[in-house]
């Protein structure tokens, strides 16, 4: 008997590596894939929609979620909480849907402790020069901030060994195809296939 649960896919990587673009393309191509919407205590920015970009919650409600262990991971940044609601993720996976999270390393490592069966993938640029070029093209940050981001990227690369896979994002379509191949392989892993055979002769036709 085979139990068809979904996969939890965790994407991390330096700012400018293209995680968001890859995530959007995967969602477009894979109808069985769901995006995990994080909760936060910060106020919505112009154009942001509750339940789409974030679940916007009062600080008291978020702290109640923490106290009742309702989050897969959480962090506090600039006096605001951010976290991944556990129930929605687990419900989707139990229903056979795949769930993708685009998340910082700190949160990914928290999830790895609680949900080690997740698929943890680190997205990297082809080089730091390419990363610098991508961030400069945004035109949204000062040179000082850009240099800080590049320095942070070097530090973040030290955590690659904590992940199951690393994908170089040179060209988005190629990176997306690699991730799709990873997911196919993950579904074929023995530990995800609790087959039970009772007195049956096992041959190649058994698995078709």
C-alpha cells in the first residue's frame, strides 16, 4: 500500500539569487503545488492583500500562536514577527498537495528540525559578480547596502551543506527544470514509499 502525501519544498538562498522568480515559475507549471503564505505583525504595504502576500496579524494574536506551537518557524525582525503557520502546511501535505516555502536560512533550519522529511534546496547565482550585477540592476538600494548584501551572501553560502540540494540559477528555465527533476526523484525515494507486500512475489511488474 502506498500513501501519497505531498512534499514540503523549502527554498533558500542569497538576496538576488532569483528564488522568487523560480518559485513563481514552479507555481505556474505545477498545478499540484501550493505556496505557503507567512504570517506577520507588520502593517500591510500599499497593494498588499491579507491572505495573499501575508496573513497580517496583531502582535497579541501572533504571540498566542507562538504559545500554542502553531508555527513551523518564526523570527523577529525590525520589531515585527514573521512565521509559517503549521496547520495550513500540514493540511495541504496530508491532502497530497506539494507546498513550497521561500524562506531565510534561519527559518529553514528551524523547519529542518521539525520536518526533516522536507526537500531543502539552496538557490545560488553563478558567481558573486553576477549576483552584484543583478542587485545593481534593481536600482532600489545604495551602494553601501549592496555591499552589505554581497557580504551577507558570502556568509550564507557557508550553510549550503545544511541543505539537500544546491541549484545554480544561471538561466531560470534551466533552474526550474532542475527543481522539477529533484521533486520527481524525491517521490521515488524508498523512505517515501512505504510499500507493504504480503506473500507476493516481487518483480518489476509489482511497481507498475
